[in-house]
C-alpha cells in the first residue's frame, strides 16, 4: 500500500511540474532599435497612410522575422528586458505592435542596424527611454 501511495504522490508532483512548465511564456528574445519619420513608403503597403495604427504602435521587421514579406501585418507583444545602461527599460510595460515595413529597406534609417524589430519612435518610448539607441526585448506573435 505504501508503494502505491508513493507512486501517486510522485505522479502528482510530475504532473504539477509539467503543468507549470506548459504555462511559461513562449516568447522569443531579440533586439530592438527605433526609427522616425518619414515612414512612407513602406515595403508592406506602399504610400497608404491607413496602414499605421492610430496608436502609432508599429514597427519594421528585421531580417530574422521578415520572412520574405510574410511578416507584413503581423502583430507582436513586445517588452523591454534589458539595455546597455541601467534603468533604460520601463518596468511592466508591454506593447502590441504591427509590422508595416522591412527594416533593411525602410526610408528612415534605424537607430541601430541588425535589430530584430525596429519600433516607431512612439512605440519605443512606451517601453524604454527614448534616448537609448537599442534595447533587448522579449517578443511574441499575437
């Protein structure tokens, strides 16, 4: 009887651990820079100004997520996790952005090349100090 009880206790612990692990974030980690106007034309939607969300929370996709243009219109949850200078990230801030351009070919140059996601100036300023040129981010497609 004791062995059966020990078996079920062990099984319960294993299941609890598996449930906990399944609830962890499935986000990726990358870098983010920012860019400013002019934003038009974009690689995704050309000169159509309606492509920009009214919140101005949009971005250009770096080569790692560009996916031959399939990234156009994708939305991501993005949060700052660290930067070269302490206290650059705004704690507890997560934003939802929409991809409208390709960073490599955007009209406006990013503050740092090679970023995973290049955020609009507004979007960047919501999760980090605008004076930073780049930050480390956690991002997840919605």
